[in-house]
C-alpha cells in the first residue's frame, strides 16, 4: 500500500485541488473548471480510492496539525513556548481575526468538503463495485465525524454541512452542538458497520480507518456525552481485539506507540512520502520548541513516560521538561506517523466510564494497565472520587502533547475555570472555553453568530 500511496500522489494532489481551492465564502469550495468531472473521478476504483486518500492528505497540512497540537496546548495549561513570551494563546486573549483560528476553521471545513465530495461522488457512481463503494463511503463518514468532533468541541454550535452544494453551505446557520453530536454518532455507527475489520486491504499499514477506529472514536464521543455504559462498551470492543491491538511495553526510541504500524496504533496519519511526522520534525524536538508548564511536577518518581517521552531544556537558568514522544526529526528511521487513535486512550476511557458506573475493580484494572506500562505500581484506591482524580491525572500524563487532549479534557470535565483561572499568565474568562468564530467567516455568512465574549 505504501507504493500505492506514492504511485497515486499526483491523483491525491488533483483531488486536493478540488477540496482545497481558495474560497471567497465561509464554506464555499469551488471545483476548478479545468479539473476532471466527478463522473470521471468516481468512474474507476484507482481514482475513487485516490479521492478517499485525499481526505487523509488534507488532514496533514501544516496548519491543521500545528493548530491541533500547539494552539490547544497553549490555551490549556499544557504548553509554554521556549521563548517564554506570552501570546494570545497562552493568555487566552484570542480575537476573531486571529489567523491560526481562522485557518483551522477553514481547514476543518475543507476536509469535511472532501469527505462530502467522496460520499456524493461514490453514491452517484454506476461503475464502482458495491462492496468497495460501501467501504469508501464509510471511511469518508468516519473522517467527517472525526473533523466535526473537533469543530464542535472548539467552537460549540457550528454549521453542520453534509453536502457540497455551495448555495446551501455558504449561508448555513449554526446547528446546536447536540445536533452535531447526533450526526457524529450516526456517521460513526454507519461507518463501523461497513468499514473493514482489519488492515489487510492496506498491506497491514495502519493508515486507513477500520471498524475499530470507528468504535474507538465512538468510545471517546460517548465519554464526552456522559454515556458511560456506551463508552465502556465501545472501548471494550476494541480492547478485546487482542490479535490486532495490544499495549506496547518496554518503551524505547524504537518501541513506542508512535512508530509506524505498531500494535497499539488504531489509526495513524502519514506525513505523505516522508518517514517522519510533523510532530517529531518541527513541533516537539529535542531543542524544546514547546515546554510542558507543569512538567517538573506532573510525573511520579520512576514514571517511564518521563524517562522515555520527555527531555529537558534550560531557559534563563530554569530547567523545563519538553515533550519528545516523536523521536524522528527528518531522518529515515524509525518511521513514525502522526497517531490520532491508540489503545491506551481506550483503557483510559473505559477506566473513567467504569468508575462513573461504580465498577471500582474494573476501573482499577484499566488504570493499572496504563500505570504498569509506565513502570508505576498498581493503585489500590477504592473511593470513586479519588479514583476519577487519578484517572484524570493519568490522562494528562499519558496523552500530553497529543491532539489537544488536555484542553478538551478540561472543558468536558468542567474543571477549566478552576484550573485556568489560577494558571500563571492567564487572563481567563469562562467564555474563553470556546474559540471565536472567525471574523472572515462571519463577514461572508450573515447567519453566523459569534460566541459569547468576543
């Protein structure tokens, strides 16, 4: 499959031009007149599959991963830049003309447009095989759900666009977060039913969605919605796939959840045609571009994650902890990929859900999987509140510098005001928990209202 990715690079690029063309309107993405028609793209399996791959490639744009990692990390209590200079992100004084927020909004919708394009194009094709068509539509629905998950958690109520009709999308009003979540769940359940159960179609490369990826994201979504029974069940389905997934032990630079196609990875996104990731090459390097605010106090003594996944840098005579989960900076080995779903998160999700359901023994077992992998002793906590606090702490330790988890966790658990109002350098207001709707989007679409506080 790797060779196929390289082989079809130009086809991917063609498809991206369809979805990533400059647009004058909020959600308007015009198809250039010089490009092939949808009938041509979806007339054969190679070009149709290239269109599906194009959705993934649109997710690795620098602005996409840059924002998911460093903007969310700084607006939470996770990151500070090595320069120690304050920014609108570290102080939470973002304005609606901020370029990073505007770009992130645009990139999400462009990726969603690509997914909608695939769903419509394949659904309307009369030449593709039904089996392949079902899989590819399911894949596009999964990716649409993934992008909407982030959008509704960053901006709250957002336009829910499910077609490529620019006459509809350009003036789409904001849907409620409940409506967005309903669509996310619908997409994921339908995707889970039709996605493949293994990576055989991709020669064992874990770079395309399976039904287990859909179940993993469903587990996360149900956790966020407080549906503990459903979250636990979704996580269990994936955890029980022991022939495909297992926790990596004996962490090292060549044995980690971020190495390409490792057993813990559920879904990874390749930095196309390169063996390194954006995280390892640019964001979280050994020179310490970004530092963990609380890195010196976050980990217990003996925590192997601090030993293997962090380093230190000294700024103005003070030693700071820096995240270096990804080790490959522009070199050939080890091959690493941006990891967006992995098994450890599923254990953390199930531990929290079980604790909420008063299954103390089950919650202990799950959190001890995470702690023991980090060479920490098992917990014997039985008080549900104390156990939930430990699970929250283990999420912070396990998922630091990964896809904005800390920012989203503070929001969903209702701890964001308590934590960030006392974080040094923050100028915090409770309305800062949602980012501003970009001014450019609102200027184009009069039906978009602004979030409170902006």
